[in-house]
C-alpha cells in the first residue's frame, strides 16, 4: 500500500525535475521523459485522492451481511413451470 506522503513527494520531485531540466538542459528527449513520469505520478495521485474514502471490500462484505435477504414468491401461489437446476461447481477443473 502506498503512503500518501510518498505519492505526493514523487509528484513534487517529478515537477522539480521538469523545472531543473528546463533551466539547465537543452535536450528535449530528457524533458519529455520527465513530463511522462510526472503525468504517471499525477494519475497515481489522482487515483489516491479519488479512492481515499472508498470503503474496502472487507467493509462492503460486512454491509452485505447486515442487509435482509428478500425472498420473491408469487402472490397467487401458482408455479411458473420452471424447474430449479442443481447447483454446478464454478469450475470443473480438479484441484490438488
């Protein structure tokens, strides 16, 4: 798991590399590489901000357990004519 301080320090470091390259070096290839790195770090930082307060899968599982399960039954009591199928395993591959 990435720590928020590291992600934003990487972003600031990438920005400082771009600034230093603009001031000191005339090579555009190096500059484009640092701009690409900054863009990828910006995407990572944006994802971290976007998903910061999102509940984890563990918390979602606890919420699902608390919800009551609704059973659907026909009000007239008549059968629909469909026979329930036996449960098949998710995979027929042997494990072991």
